[in-house]
C-alpha cells in the first residue's frame, strides 16, 4: 500500500498508473483512501447505492457547512457549462 500527500495527487497520472491502494494524507494525517478497481462493473448494486448515498451525505454536509444555497450552485454550474461551450 502506498502513501501520498494531497499535493502529490495533483499529478494527473499518479492514480492512473497505481495498481495498489493508496492512503491519502493531508497535513500528515490520513484523509482518504484510493482503491483501484480492476472491474468497477463487478461492484454489487447494493454496495454502489450505499457508496453513492454516503458520498451524497458528505457533500450535503460540506455544502451546508459552507452555507451554500441550491440556487447559487445551479447558477455556478450553468455559468461553468456556458464557459465550456
């Protein structure tokens, strides 16, 4: 298992080349885990739902903590899409 700091993850190819799990650190403390999958389609549907639900709860909490409003997020997303065209 490898260990990588957040700055090292900014290198786009790091995760593409990695075949072993990586503990992700931020300021010397573990903040996440990258787990490469050989075949993501083999993840059971109930586990997929649980993962999506957990990520969704985390995102909602993070947005609420920052005081983000749904309207602001939608406006930002629309502006982003217009710039990309």
